[in-house]
C-alpha cells in the first residue's frame, strides 16, 4: 500500500454520535459498547458500514463515527493537519476549517466535529465545557492551506483509519426462518380449512392475500421492521414492531389501501402496529 492508495473523505460523510461514560471501555467490551450506543441513537447499522472512534480521556467521552464506503484504506480531511507539525508539541490545538473543526492533542488528531457556522469563541467555550479541554492554539484554515496540507498528506501519509465492522447477526437468520415458518403455517391452515370456508360462502381471495403477505415480509426486511405476530382467522391479522417511527410510517403509507389498522401505539422505545389485511 502506498499513500496514493488512501482515499481522503470529508468529515461530513461520517455519521457522528457522542457518548458520555464513567471510564474508558475495555478492548474486550468495545465492540458491544459501540454497536449498542449506535443503535440506542436510532441508527440502524448495515453490514457494509464501518465504525471508528476517539476517546477523550479528560471528559470520559467517546466520539463515534459511522461511514458507508467501499474503500479499504480511508482517512479524513481532519487528519491532514498532522503536517502542520514539524516536531511533536505537547499542546491542545484547534483547527477550524469551513465546515468542520478538529482538535489535536500532542500533535495528533484527537477528534473532529461538524462546524455549523459557529464563532471561534463559541467553539472554544463548547470544547472547554463539553470535553474539559483548554485550547492552547487556534488555527483558522483557509482553502489554500487545506490544499497544501492535502498535497503533503498525499505525498507522505502511510496511515489509515482502523475500523470496527458490524458483525452479521445470527438473529437475522433465525428471524427469516421464523417468518418462513409463519407463512407455511398460515398456508397450511388455509388449505386445511378452505372447504369449510367455502361451505359458509366466505369469499376470500387467497391468491391476492398470500401475495400481500409475501410483499409485507419483504418490505419489513427493507424497513427493519419485526413481525411479532401473524395469524389467520377468516383474514390475516399482523402485529409489527419498530424502533424507528419513520420506517413504520413508510410501511403504513405504502399499504394504506390494503390494510385496516386496528391499533398503533408506543411501548417504551418501540412502536407497535396492529392491522388486518383488507379483503
């Protein structure tokens, strides 16, 4: 690998969350800590996403970043200011660019944040209050300087971000098996009871309803919704659970003409939809 193999990305491409802790997390627990923290912030991790983080010891804060990108070797523009230093300096320095700012501690990147047009003193006060850091030097970086630092980076840099990758959950496979089993049970029930229903002159469009069930299962997988209950009694009755209200709203909007909503409510951090499939 050479420096030209490293892909530079904007800090704004990274989803960022801040987590306060009481102490530094051990290496054996860091993966569970990161993934749990991300999911508790209503961010659904994808298997192709990557996670990296910085620990700020003065305040026991973790700055966690999530990025979805195919390149193996990646670095952010926030790291190009390493070439500001000719020798290692024991100080805490603030670099302010147009759309982000970066904190360096002892000549190394400590963490970075989006700059939402804050004034210099506001950023300085925020860092002091939030992270318990006293800034020693402030550097306002213009586009020309960024270009120079970037050129230095491309020529000299050999370091890239070490990522944590989300693991494929076995629960997902169990969940798919569970859904398929539900469908088989429902279809079996239909076949067994179809003659009785015909005697009672019940007009059920089996083909149409089964197709909707298959589509619902596909859409639930896309929107990360969990089918908690599926039963059949003259018509299909389903209960769907989601931690993300927007995804549940998208589901309802998609099927508004095909389902009859019986109940929708929130239970703790989960949103629950109970409905029937219209005949």
